[in-house]
């Protein structure tokens, strides 16, 4: 490992990354049942593997990924096809592959591959005329993985992909006005479609439970079961956050979150709110803010457009996860099953987060020229 290379690394970014992972491990004691609980042990193993992965990935020149765009794209498509064939169906979605006691979510790892290949595609088309045709071509490049993820179906990851795509497009050289028209136009059509489905029964290619999950946050008590159906988790999560008050009930003293069936993943922020209160929640949000701010600084100090777009892609991924997860815990966003990076007990997402940070760390090492 090149010591001169590591001297140029952004150590504050690394410290923030490891700090978030430590917070997640501490929280696993609350969402699990103590030191010997499988959840705590699994979280510890995933963090150890993730840290090894981070330091290994950080030692690889990120420019090498440009040379293998086609193989990476093929691998991304392959793993998404394999999960459709061999994946285990849970809650109506086939997006997990089980290997012994461990589970892998291929769509999580596809985010890494996609960001690396999409950044290279946009870099190769750096000098474009900003026309609708070029924007359409860039969007078409992203269609295959989106379709495969929709077939699982995994609406949460689909939304993450959309956030990544438009985050990278807006940060590239494409016409911002055209991109805004496409983005907000598509968003308006989707909202109108759902509204017409709910009011006049206009057919929509989604299951009713999916539609209800996307709309019930507006009024969780109107879920057809007076808050005991699709709105139950949102209600219990907001009560848990509110019950923590200013300083919380104390570590391991949460009670309200025990009513949540997925407190260790989707609703981990509720555990933070109840046990550590408004102050603890604010501290976590501030750490996330500093983490993203540092990543953004690395992006803007990058020497080339490719590294800049890769970092922006990962920032878009993290930002959407953070806003969506915290938002759904506060009944401000739909429940999509998206974990909170480093905090939720989600093994695949945790490994992906470490890998993403490893790549960002390598980019930070090359803000001045380095010989590998």
C-alpha cells in the first residue's frame, strides 16, 4: 500500500465514515437483544468486512474503472437477472439471495456498478450539444437495470436509481432546462396517474399494496383499518420519535419501538429518536450533513470529470437514502423500505456504503497527481 498515497487521503471523511459505522453498531444493541444476539454479531461481521473492503478499494486507482465499463455493465445486468431466477421472494418481492445465514441483495451492489459505468458514459459524452436526443440517449443507457429492478419488484431501489441518474445528469453538461422539464414532467404524470387511479379507478401497473405504501403516509389512519394496516408502522415510528422528547429515554430504554416489526432496518431512526431524543437525532443528522459536505468538497476538488461524476453519483445515492429514510420515520415520505446508511442493520447496504466511501477516499487521494 502506497504510504504517499494515503498521506493525501481525506482523513476527516474517513473519520466521519467510521463514526457513522460505530453509531450503527451501538444502535444494533438496542434493535437486537444484547451482545450475543445474532443481529449484533452479524452487524459486527458486516462492519469488519466493510472496513476491509473500504481500505482495499481505496487502494485501487479509480481511473481503472473507466477501462472496464462494458464488463462492469455486463456484471450489473447479470446479477440483476440472477436474482430474478434464484432469488427468494419476501413480502412479494424477489430481491434477496441467501447464502447460509447471510443474505445478499444484488440490487444494492448494482448501484456501485451503475455509478461507475454511468459516470464513464457521461464523461465520454462530455462535449454534447445539450439536445433532447442526447438526454434521451443518456436515459436509455439506464433503462435495462431499471427494468430488471422493477421486475423484482423493488420500488425503493428504483427511486434510488432515479435519484442517482438525475443527480449525475444535472451535474454533467446536459441542458439543465430540458432535464428539469423531463424530471418534473415525469413526476407530475406519475402523481396525476396515481390520483386518477384512486379517484376514478384508472388502471395502473402496480399492486394495490404498493400504491397504498406510497400514499398512506399522507394520512396513516386512513389505511382501511383505522391505522392498523399499512399506516401502522408510520404511526408507531412517529410516536416513538416524539416520545423521546428532548434528550430521550436513554440507551436501551426504548419501549415504543418494540411495536415496530422492522425497527432494526427501515425504522432505525425511530430508535435513535426514542432513546436519544431530539438532541441525539440532531447530532446524527449533523454528522450525515458533514459526511455529505466533505464528499461534495472532494468532488469539486477532483482533477477530472469522471471522478467528479462518480463522487456526485455516490452523494446522490447517500442523500436520497438519508432523506427518504428519516422522512418516512417522521411521516413526511412514503415507506419504501430504504435503509439509513451505516445505521440500519442492512448487510448489503452497509457493504455497499463502505465500498462507495472507499472509492470516494481514493478520489480524494488524487486531488493532486499521484503515481500508482
